[in-house]
């Protein structure tokens, strides 16, 4: 079979004005960025950002594995299948980070015959949104360090600076650094750190803001550190928020591209779900609900991460009410959760042992009052016996399911799933409500997530985390929602615990504040905001010829 990039390069793309026209947009509503990419104009954004009556479908997954379950591919394939059922569908996914693209995870433009195009551009730089985010973020870092160098009139404690720097690359050597060395003229010596750009609070704010003015307001509230008297210092105190907004002038605009079958797609924003809230921009979602009958979006990783944050953070911010959830699963994911080593070997017993993991993720979705459908994403090594067994397991827990082949067949391979989505939406079964009240204290909200969503028995805090929470409540931010940071490879905070672990405690080592984005960030386990490259990075296989034709990109 052809590689993803070969399939993408052989596709015939439609002019962007035609893609926009499928949504009822005119050529005046879009700003072309090359031949096959566009951004919405500010006029179009203002016209459609209030939301609409489109059906909101969220795609998530059970606990992911390094092999990938195809969640983004399913999101794209489902939207293509809905078009084949003559439904006006639009999808919204996140922008890829170059770090994972060059590392191990791969790109985020789908796969096979369910891709968004041009996939090479989307996976490499795209329209420059991530670079704008990194520049705005690091401008604030430079302004902060310049204030310290120029006399520190606000009495900022250099030991309590909380604003890191960011770079869009997996580079573990930058996790902990010292800046300002080399003498007096080179700035204030102090410890600092780097996160990947997707972890930036500017990224989170972009994905929750509904316009440039609101984005600037959010950025002005970002806490960069504390004084010697332990009072917070914000970006507004430091200055330069207007300049940050100028850098973000185009990044706020949703990007419009197309699927391999010519369906419209938004690709906008890219926070990770294990260290941020993990969904594409709220702005593109609300515009999408205005322009389509069905808006299909994804949340990063499993129901315990991206989906939980989508429901408790994003839906609150945007007053969204999802209509249905699609839970992606695979035969091999169940086998891996069941302890199987050889995923290509038929193993029904391992599948049975892995079922509790899937069951827990389904229960999590139902906890929010939402109907859920299981999408069984077929892989070449799956046997008919395994697929039938998995459908039987779903029948036994009374959850509708469909075997899909959208990677191999595009939208045609997802027609059964599309029919189930249409039927559930017609039935009006959604009774959505968030998991916790914002009036609960931070510890109560963290406890709710850890015990109800993860299945832990309790939560424990380090001394630092306890001090962080006392400071958060003292400065009046205790009612913010929670954005947990933890491993994506387990329901728990320990990546080694497979299946449906129980009897464990979630350990919170510290609690950060994203006052501009509008949430608290408890950090559990040993997760870091700066990933590293694997022993064999994907970058070793990527190349480009004299004519600019890229190879090895998946």
C-alpha cells in the first residue's frame, strides 16, 4: 500500500473558493495562504462565531498506545462519510507540532484515504500559527528578563519566576536551564526552563478566545512570577501585551483546508491533552456549528484527558452541548491492554482482559450524560473472528458499535458509523452536564477527576503542591476549572499501570496557574511539558528533493 504522503501527493485538490462555497462562504470570506490553504477573514469570524444549530460530535479513544489507534483519521473519515450521506459536515482538528512530527508520534493530518490536505504543509509549519505563538510567548519572557535587568522596580523574586520559554521541538536538554550567564550586560542569572510550544499558555488562550480583543485580555492576565512579598505579577504588569497581540493577528483566524475527498476542514490550534486542554480552537468550533449540520471534532488522547477537559473546560467556556461521542478502539489496543506481546497473533483472551479499559472510558463519557458509539478501527492484522468478538463485547455492555475501514477506503469505509451518529443525533439522547461545579474548591475538583474519571482511591499532595493551592486560593483563583497534567498511557498517573487499575493514589507534585487561559494545572506523576526525541527519531526518514517533493513523512 502507498504511504500516507504518497497518497496525499497523488490527490487532486479543489480550489479553496470551492471548498469555502460548500459551507456557504464566499471568496470575500477567506484569505488564501497559497493555493490550497486559507484563513477566514475577521469579517467572516464576526459573522459566524456566535455558534449555530449544527450537531456537535466529539471523537475520543480508550487509553492510547504508541502504535496509535487512528483517532484523527477516524475524525476525518467520519466527516467524509457524513458527506456521502448528503449531510453538510465540517471537521475541526488540531494543528500538528513539529516536535512530535520529527519524533515518534508522527503527524496529525490523518492517514491513508482519510487525510486533510496539503498534509506536508499542515505537518510542517502550515500557516505559521505555532511560530506566532512561540514568538508572542518568548516576547513576554524577554520583557520579563529585561525588567529584572533594568532595576526590577516591581520587586520580582527571580526564584519565583514561573514563565518558561518555549520552542516547537522535542529537546529534553532544554527542560531545565540557567539564563543570564556571562556578566552584568547579559541579564539577570536565574534558573529557567523550556516547554514545547503546544504547552504555552498563549496556545491555550488562543484556543479559548473568540476574538483578538479577548485574546489580548487573556494574555494580560497571565501570571509570570511573584514578588518577594508573594504577590502575583502578570503580563499586564510587565507590558508588551499589545505587541503580543500584534504577533497573533493572523494566528487567531481559523485555517480552512480540505479532506482527501474534498470536504471542508478547520485545522486550528494545537494544545496537547496530557499537558494542556487538548482540543482545537473554540472559535473554529463555534463557527463550524454555524456553517454545518454536523461538526466533528477530536480531543487528544483518551476520555480521561482530552474528552474530560473538553467537557469541563471548553464546553463551559463556549456554552457548548455535545450531541454524541465516538469512542475509537482497535483489536490491538484491547490486546495490548490485556497484556499481549504479539499484537498480530489472534488472541481473544487478551482482548477479554483488555475490555475493562474500554468499559471504563465508556463509563466516563456516560458520566457526562452523553450517548456514545464505539468505532472499531480495523487494522490489516485483525482477523474476522477478533472483529466479531469485539462487536459482541460491545453488544454485551449495550453500546452500539461499527467496524470501520476509513484508512483503506475513506468515507465509504465509515458509512455504518455515520448512520449510527445520524440516528443518535435524531434521537436527542444527550443530557450533557459537566462533572463538577466551579464553586467546589480545587482539592474537591481534583478529587472528583481522580476518583471518578481515573478510578483512583484518593489524591495525595506534596508539600509544594499544598503551598501552591494555598497561594491559589489566597489570590482568588480557586474557582477556576482543572486542567490535569498526567501520562496518556494509563488511566492512572503511572504509565506502567495498564487496563483498569484500582486501589492507587494520584500524587500531585505541584499546581500551576494559567490565569489567562482560565484554569489550574495540577501536575501528576513524572510527566513533563518538554518531550524528548526517541532512540530513532522520525526525522531520520524525512527528506526533500530538488523540486521540493517531500518523502518519508509517514
